[in-house]
């Protein structure tokens, strides 16, 4: 069974992979890594050794810094997706306007008494 320090090391490595997945736009991989990272941190906390509190604190501070970077990357990705959706809506409205403008309406032809 791994000790708390090695579990936090694994969580840090997983967090770096999560950061890479977010940067690449791979949200599913990032979500999976995030869940696994949270489990590792929980396990590390439950197995903490009172004699290694300084080392634990250092690793937790590194995790905190990494979490800040993850949050920034997630916000950047969110903003990028929001911008793309807005652009897609504008393009859809523009194309809809072209379709409305080019739609031909059938003319009614009168042949004497009735209309066809």
C-alpha cells in the first residue's frame, strides 16, 4: 500500500496530465483525471503520517498551485467554447437571413376566371 507522500506525487503527475488534456480541449480525459486525482488526495489524507507533516504540507501546496493552473486553463477553455458558440449562432442567423432573402415565392397565375 502506498504512503501518503507517494499518493500525492501520483496526484501531482495526474494533475499535470489533466492540465495537458484541458489545454488540448479533451474535457472527458480531464474529467476522468480530475476524479482520480481527487480520490488519490482523499486516500493520501486518510493515510497521513504525523511525522511527515512538513513534507505533506509542501506537496499539498504544490497541489494547490496546480489546482490554480487547472482552474485558469478550464476558464480559458470555457471562454473559448462560449466564443465559438456565439460565432456559430451569428453564422446561423446570417445564413438564415440569406435563405429568407433568396426564397422565391410562387406567383399566382390567373387564367380567366380562376387562379392556378
